[in-house]
């Protein structure tokens, strides 16, 4: 990925595939921290059955520092 940014070399796989892999790792960590199997909404990818696990979904930012998606 970094080589693609720095040297404009092609990626080995589409970036959305890496996103799925990364998301699964995060969900696995959230499930281990929660100590139970989590139910995931297939449309959003968010946990639907455990509020404590969802606390790991995001974070609080200082005013003016929250990332903005456009």
C-alpha cells in the first residue's frame, strides 16, 4: 500500500478487500474484549447486540478535531 502511494506501483489486491480483512480483525478484537459472540448488521458492519463492544467503534474528539467524511 505504501509503495503504491510513494512510487505509484499497482496494488496487489483491490483496496476494498483489505478493508474487509481489517474490519474482520477489529470485530474479532471487539468480540474477544466483550467475551461473547457478536451479531453484526450485514449492511453497516456494526455490532447490534452488545453496547460495550460498540464503545470500541469510535472515540470522542476534542472540539474541532473530529475527522469529517465528504
